[in-house]
C-alpha cells in the first residue's frame, strides 16, 4: 500500500504541475477549462486502456510464476530508474515548455485545442507509468488488490490536494523538495524490486551464483512483522538477503545515482548552451 501511495502521489503531482502551469498561464483564455478538462479526461481514458492491455498480457503469460514475476520486476526497475533519470534532466524543460505553450495559446498564436493535447499527453504518460509500476509493486510486495487500491487512491487524493493547494497559493510547497524526497524513495523502491527479482530467480534455480545468506536479522526485525513488511515495501528490506541480492540492491542505487548526476550535468550544459 505504501509503495502504491508513493508512486501514484509522484505521478499525480507531476501531471498536476503541468495542468497547474497551463491553467495559470491561460487565465484570460475563454473556454480553457472545457479544453483542459477534456484533455485530462482523454488522458485518463487512454491510461486505463494501457492498464487493461498490461493486465491482459499478464494473464495470458504462460511461463512459470517466479520467472514471470522476475520479468515484471525487472521491467519495473528499468522504468523507475529511467523515470528518475529522465526527470533529472528534463523536469525543468517540461515546465518551461508548458509555460510557453500556454502563453502562445493566450496570445492567439496557437489554437486552444493545443491545451487539450499537451494536458492529455501529460496525463496519459503519468497514468500509463502508474499502471505499469503498480504491476511491479504487486509482484514485489505480494500485497492484496485492496491494499494497492487503497494506497493508489490515497496517493491520488494527496497528489491532487498538494497540487491544488500550491496552485491556489494557499501554501508554499517547493516542488524541488517533493521531487527530491520521492526520487530517493523511488530509487530505494526500485532497488528493493531488483533484489526481489533476484530472489524469484534463485527460487526458480535460474540464478545460483552468490546465493549464500549474508546475515539473518529475523531475530531483530522479522520480514513477516508489520514493521518488516513496511520496510520491505519501502526499501526492499529482507531479513535473510543473499550475496547476489545485496550486490544487485547496492548496484541499482549506485547506477541510478550516477545516471541522474550525469543527466543533471548534461541538462545544465544544454540549458547554458541554449
């Protein structure tokens, strides 16, 4: 539930920022709410179709459950890492671009339908990522559909509330601080998913290297306990990690940090050159 809340909150907040920027810039444009609302609705419908297709693929999969879960987790780790890296370089560019499009519509140099397009694409992108990420969370955490649904709904409400409060100027919530916090959480979540994928492969005897247990902390904090389950969801905690699990966990964190740092440096050079 916690992982679903974090992921949905992050994606809703990103989409909400784009919608908020477009709304703020086009305050003088007639019928803007109709077009922006239509774009949001179209994006939600398209994202639901993506989720339905992903669900159909998972149901029709014929390979062993452990291998399929490992494949789902591997895909989720790659997507979460790519998402963090992409946002590290292009997050600021998106805000500038949305502001420019909104201003162009307000000045009359772009048709008002452009508002529906940019907002719809933003909602589709974030909604599709939510659907695919939650399949990874379900495979890693093994939680119930009810738990994922509750966590997703809470993330949706929290993200929408934060965006609304920020847009109305009722509170000063720095996006940079929120993105930094959720980026760290998502990086740890991805590392935990990668370690869980290794566990599935080891269980299926597809991965036998470095399978010795590094430690047993079950006496201090059992993975089956409530705090242990919460840490397992948030940071991938396991009370009996193997050497390969620990190696992959640390490798994902290190690679993500290096890629994000490289992306930020390149993004800074691109902005300076522009």
